[in-house]
C-alpha cells in the first residue's frame, strides 16, 4: 500500500516539474520578445521621422551677392621683346667677299661700310656699258654730220631746180631738164628727212646705252655693303672668301659662321635698332577698350627683379582678330643702356580706370554648357517655407576672369544673389534654402 502511494507521489511531482519548466520557457520567450519589440519600434519610428524630415526639408545651396569690380584695374600680359627695326642685308652683286669690316655685336652707323665684294664680271659689264655708251655717242655724231651733208645737197638741189624753172620760162632749156632738177631736189629733201630720223634713233640709242650704264654702275656700287641704318649687328653669315650670289650670301664652306640657327635665306648681315625696343601684345576683347595709344605700361623682366621698365603704347590695330578676339597693341620701351635684349620674355602691365566697372561674381557661380554661359539667381518664393528661394537661370556675358572671381559685363544689374557651385538640384524654378558663402562679406 505504501509502495503504491509512493509511486503516485513521484508521478505527481514529475508532472508539476514539467509544467513549471514550460511556464518558465514561455516567460523567457515572452520577455525576450518584449525586450526586442520596443527597440525595434523605436528604430522604426526614428527612421520614419528621419524620412519624413528629409522629405519635407528643401535642398540647401551656397549663395553670394553680386558686387562691383574695382574701378582701377591691371591687365598683365606676357610678351616677347623685339627690336624696333630689324633689317636683313642681302647682296645685289655676285662675287666673293674681299674684306669684312663688321661682326656680331658691333654697333654701326648709318652708311657705314660692312663688307666689300670682289665682282670682276660686274666690272666687265660696266666697261662694256661704257663702251656701248661711247659708241652710241659717236654714232649720233656721225649721223649729225650726214644730216649736214644731206641738208647742203638739198639746198643745192633746190637752187638748181629754181634756176632751171626760170630758164624754162625763157626757153633756154628743155622742160625735161627742169623736171629732172625738181626730182633731184625732192630726193634730197627725202634724204634729209631720213637723216633726221636716223638722228632721233641714234639719240634713243644713246639714252638706252646711258640707262644700261647707270644700271650696271648702280649694281657696281653694291660691291660695297653698307649699313642702311644705325644699330647693332645681330647676325653675320659671311666671311672673307665666301661666294656671294645675287640671291644672297654664304654660298661657300665658310658660310653662316655666327647666325646661330640658320642663315635666314642667305642674308649677309642682320642689323637691329635697339635704342628703343618694342613688345607686341594681343589684348583680349574685355580690355581692348581701355588700352589706348599714349598710355603708360610697366614692363617686368625676371632677370631684373628689382627694376621696372616704363614703356608707352605707341599704336594699336583698332580692330579685333575674329579668331582670337584680341587686339594687337605695340608697346615701345626706351633701351638706352641696352639691358633689354631682343627675344627676352617680359610681362607687360597696363593700368586703367573704368568709370562704370562691370559686375563681379565668384568664379564657381558660372554655369557652362551648350546653352551658353549662365548663372543661377535666387529670388523670393512667396507662400513657401520661411527663407525659401526660387531659382532663375540667367544668361550672362563674361568679362575678365580672375580665377576666384569673374567679371560679368552683360546679363546682371548688380543687385542679384547668385548660387555658388550649383549642383543638380539647381534648375529653373526649383525652390531651395540659401546659406551665405563663407568670407563673402570680407
């Protein structure tokens, strides 16, 4: 009996243990579910709130107010110094260099003898021309003598004809004899006319011989090569013994000893006038109107960092190159001490005053593209979120580009606010919130 009760109690205790374990497991699962539900719900609510805030918030842009460019501006352009006048000296007489009197670096005066050319063929041509001229003069003298003889014969024939005509009237001679004398007189007149024509032809021959003599004599003077102007010799392509042709010099083994990079079409010498040098500048269209003849220019040379050379605008083309939209300007600089050497690199600085300077905006505000140059302007957006601005895209005309800033010479009034570094959100009619550019007020 006791054994039966003991078995029943053990069975009862085991069932309660099972139920207790089940209840504990259910409680643990329920607790874990509760603990995971609330954080998930909080995260979901935060995500929904962030999405709603992002959906309701407008895009933000950086803005800057349009300013006026300074009235006094500088235009700095690179350039190359060149001689005010440069002449290449060529030969007109063929032969050999007999003597040379100048070398590179020599300063010469106008008309100074630079070299002598030995030209025996040209000397022979001069001698032949002189002989032809003398012969033409002798021929005209002979023709004049023949004319005098023909005139005397004509006068005699005229007198004889007149006598025979009188004798015919008296019946002393036959009319046939009188007609013969008349014909002789007319023939003598024809001979005189022919001699006069010969004299005119002989005079023409004299003029022709004189012209030919003058020509070869002038060529003979080119045997002496002279400086056409005062300056410095910058190239010498000949030496004693060099063969010279009428197309140039330096046709021998000794040609081009000092040219330093080609003899430039066989020139004998190259002469440069460097007391004043010049710089040719291509001024962009935006600055062309402010560069006028007579205005001063400051020239800087890297080799002379502590010295500024003063030049002056001598002339301008007064027209723009359609390809580059630039105007050619010549700046002349005094160079009495010879510090400025042709070929030097220089920077030319022009200073000018503008009565109505253009507008100025940040360089990052410019929008490029196939539609042209544009900017995004911020306008009030009534009825929207406080502080909201509406985008308007405006076409503009650019002026000078300073890198960080750009001049606008057309399209803006000066009271606008533009978007700096516009992104994809910046489009016509878009509504945005604007933040001032940092440091814009400085």
